[in-house]
């Protein structure tokens, strides 16, 4: 969709579309969990989210989700977006990262992330979730793996963003189980929180891990165990 070009911070990136028209941004990263496989890309590193009021959204993503580090904050007609649908025009772009390292059982695997907030300055954008139904093709939500769902529920409510969906405890899905909830950002973008309770390590031998029994839930799982999870991945 676009050729490699520098972002406002000088890092090169480009955009591609999958067979169903969903746009992906490919960026460089330095905090790889594993580099032993010959894959061309790693995992999800972040997202770009459209907003209607930048200052309101900045407070939300900093206070609720911990993205407190501003990498750049620029307004312009950006040439690196000209190959993207709707990429012409003036935008304000703010790239956010988190200054604190993430905690939790999967923090080693998931690594650092970044979120770029975008506000159109010369047109009224449409909401991508307007008139959308659950299961429609395309992106649905932004998901975070967390520990301490009860504390998170109170934290969000006290800051004016109560849970809109709450599984109210562990939801059993057979081979896995977890506690699920949703909040919305100031523009209605869906954000899911998942507290993982049970996962299969090696299904063939019936080895499952109950994360609720860990003494230190914020401590990352050992590398060998995370790699064992990869043995059950779907191979393309």
C-alpha cells in the first residue's frame, strides 16, 4: 500500500492491506522475545487510533492505560500517509509509549507497545464502529492482558470510564478460561481487558497452567514455559 518512509520521529514504516482490506502498519522494534524463527514480522506492537479531541484522549490513554511518554506531537499534511485511504489532509499525530515496563505473566512475550493518536484537522471523520455489529469483518477492539481485574474495575470507574461489559468472574472456554471486561475511550473505541486464568501449555499430555494459583501474579512466566506455549501454535 505504501513504500517505506520515515515517521515524524525518523523511524521508517509502511502500510499493507490483507486480503480483506484491513490495513496494517509495519514498524521496527527492538524488544524481541525470540528471534530464532524465520518470520518476516513479530507480533502486535500497538495501534493507530483516530480521536476527535486530542487533549481529552491523551488524558485517557495516559491515566487509564499508562501511555505517559510522548515520542512526538506534530501537525501537518504527512507525506508518509499519502498512500493510505484518507491519508491526505492535515492531521495532528501524537505517538505514545509507556515509561514503565509492563508486568504480568505474559509481559516478556508481549513486550513494549506504542499507540499513535490521530486527529483530523480539516474534516469531520466518521466513526469506524458506527452501525457495526459484533463479528463484522474488520478490527473490533484493542485488547490488554492484565492482572487484578477487580482493582482495574474500581480504578476505571473512579476516573469516569466504568466497565461497559463485565464477565463478573472467570469465564470457562474449555481449554482456557479468563475474566473479561470492556471500557470505551472518549470516542467509543472498544478496549478489552483480559485476566487470563487457565491456559494449555501442552494439550497432548493434558498440561494446563492455572494462573490464579501463582504467588506473584505480576511476575513474568519463565522463558521456557512461554516457548512451550508456542509449540501448539497454528502453522501456516
